[in-house]
C-alpha cells in the first residue's frame, strides 16, 4: 500500500509522508467487585501529509481501501494552507529499528487481564474500603512511517494500564499505573494505595490558612508541568508570544539544581523511540539544565517557519494524527532528599490544575487526598484545602526531589518538596 500511495502522490505533490498505524487491545472495567465490561478492539489508521510549494495538507482515514480519497483530501487541504519556507522532509538514516518500548508478554490475552484485575483487588484488601470502579487494559501497536525521500521506519510498541477507585465513608481514593513493560507496573501496590487513601482519608481535620512546605506527588506535580511549563517550552508558543519563557534562553528559570531533560531513551518512559513523529533522529534535549533555560522544542514545520534548528520533538496525538510539538520522556530532576522527613503537607492529586494561566503561571487548585507528612510517613488526613501560587516561581523554591519516580504519560517525575506555598483552609 505504501509504495502505491507514494507512486500516486509523486505525480501531484512535491513531498509526501505516510503513517500507517495498526493496533489491538483488550480491556475490562470493574464496577464494585464485578467485571462490568470486557472489550477487545482492533484499529487501523492511515495519515497522509503532502507538501506543495511550502503548503502543508493532512488527511486521515480508518479504511485502507480509501487511501485515494485520503490522498485527494490531503491535497485539497494543502491548497488552503499558508505557505512556509519548507526545507524538506528527512531522508533515511541508519537507525536501529529495535523496539524500545515493547514487551512480547503483553498481548490481547483475557487471562492476563483477569490476573491484573485479581491483583488489583487483592491489594485493595489491605485497608477497609470498597471498590467503586477500576480498569485494566493491554495494547499492542505497530507504526510504519514512510516518505517520498526514501525514509521507511517501522516499530512495535506495547502498553499496560491499570486503575482503581475506592470509597470509605465519604473519603475516596484513586490510584493508577501504566508501562510498556509488565515488570514496571504493580497492580497489587496500585490497589493497596487506592484503598489507603480512601481508608486513611476519613475524619480529616481542617487546616488553617498559611504558608506551608508542600510535598507534591508525581501525579500532582505532573499536572502543573502539563498546565504551564511544557506549553512554555514549545517553540511555536515562544515565537507567537504565548510563552512565559520567550526571550529567556540562557537565563535562570529555576533553582540551580533543577533540570528538565527530554530523554527518548529512558527505559522508564512510555514513549521510548529512535525517531520522532516525522522521522527525525531523536536525542536528549536539555530544556532546563542546572536551572538555566537551554532549548525550546521544535517540529519541522515550526523550525522552518521561524528559521530554527529542528529538535525532533514531533509527536502524533489527537484524532487527525498530524505531527505537532511535544516531548518523548520529560525527566524532572533535582537535589535528592528524603522529602517526607520534615513536616509538610502531602498532596496526592489536584483538582483544577487545567485552569492555571499558561502565560503567567498563576494557579489556584483544590487538594485531593491531602495529608500531613513527617518522620517519613503520611500521618493525619486533611479534610479540604486549596493551594495558590505561580508555577514558574515555584521552580525556584524546590527544596528537593525523591529518588523514586513515576512515569505519567510522557513525563518521568519524582516526589517534589516545595517551600512556603500558600495553603487556604477553613481551620481557625
């Protein structure tokens, strides 16, 4: 099919790019203690991108027999696009096509799904709480990328996802885990944590409004990253005046011990790869290194438009499958400390992080499953509370990070301790 599309396209386009995606998945949902839904799906996607006179058009289909219509639609789309100083799609390079995020044990196996569910439920028995919902899923995929310059890459990938939500009285607890490698997820521990937050969160005390040291879980801190820091690293946002980091290259933007590096080869990540969504060879990108802003993220389109060097930061997200700026495995690191030793407020999750202002970094969020923490443990539960502050300012107030990390989407995040945050409570 790929050769047929390229032969047809070379007569009517300057350059053509094709992405073929195939997938198979199986999943099951829990409703209380019963499996409510089990499903098995197969997927196919074809995304065609054409470039004519610097104008880019994209179209997609889930029907392989409709590739001609898809090609025509991409061509029509390009006619309405604004031209850019296009410098060409990449050609082939001698890159390893050994999969970097593939576990051959992950297959659409109902027995394996049942085993994951069983382990979730077993872990949840460690604390007195009831299951409200949960899920487990396994997926296999293969992506083949080709273009009219002779590039042809193909790679397989796998993923496993688990989650559990529990309730005890009026207190709820939620936990989840995901990886491409079965050895890197722990269903029993996931179930135990969900039960812990539900059970131990009962009878929380109100907190007084004041300034506190706050320990963010990886889940909570990743939400702040997603809300403002990652968008601020986008070259497109930088050049269109929508980034706090615009004009700050080479300046201190965080504590001198803080680094934010995109590492496509980190085995903990979910998005390990040898090339990006456009076929560009990837490499480590130090966005922030020892507190200094070093780089912005660029895909081909943005780099060419603003005469910058591409950073192989194209990812394929969304329904259209068109490449856009993103990251592969964004790793946050800082001074390693025991974040729970000194007294502080632990925050397991945030409600409303998406409402943060991505330009200014100002945020006000509700705390989910907060506890007082000290002497290495989570201790007294807190009933309610809110945190307000500025995401970019707290990068300078990070006291330290835990050795342990979690992989959440395309980020690898430790527990992060931040000093002197304003916490709003109802206590007196």
